[in-house]
C-alpha cells in the first residue's frame, strides 16, 4: 500500500512508502487506514465543490460546505431606502459592504430571534461611494439598512457575508 504526499513547493506528487505500523493489539490496521483514506477523499470532494451557490436561501450546498461555507444576502434599491437581513446560521465573522449615490448612514443591527433588533453600529458615508467593514458577531440575524429617520432618495446597495 502506498501513500502520497504533495510537495508544496513544486506541486509534484512524490510517492512515499507507508511506514510500518506496530500492531501489538491484533487490530487490522490496513482496513482502518483504508477507511480513513476513504473519509479524507469524501471530505475533499465536499470541500472542493463549487462555493458559487452559497446564498442564504439556496438548498444546493451539502455536507461540509453547508456547515462551513459562507452565507450571504444582498440587495439594491433605486432612488429609495434599503434593508437587507441575513441569517448567519451561527457564523461568527460578518463582512458588510455598502454603497450609495448620496451621503448616507447605514445602520447595522443584530437579533437573536429575527424579530427584535438591537442597533450595534453604523457605517456613515460622508460622500457618495462605498465602504467595507468586517465584524466579529454573536447574533443569529444581522440587518443592515439605510437610516429610516432620514430621507433617502439615493441608489443603494448592501451585501452581508458571514463565515466561520
């Protein structure tokens, strides 16, 4: 039985013989190693699946990608206010990207139940443009919205991405 390792500097596979394993317990280590190899190959197939469809509403992601892949939600408005909500599914790292054609303040709130939101912070654009900020997060739901107390007749965009 042969094991392979990847030479990280040249990208060439180099064949290494499997080192002898002491077996003083009467275990069939060959079968155990074969099973571990199958699990590693299955894990690799799940991780290498395309992460292009990890939208919060998509059901296509399976296995490890469903647990560890990023989730996101985004929205755009034309000449009006905008609000976007993301179920982070327990992912503790959140990135928020906002863009507006006017001077705008975006409010970022969190919720444990999806109903009652608590204002956490805000992103203010002193001139038309965009901003991108990363946050550590404990809330299940994140809402990013243009400040509802101010008239907003601008084109706005919001993207929220959460990952582990």
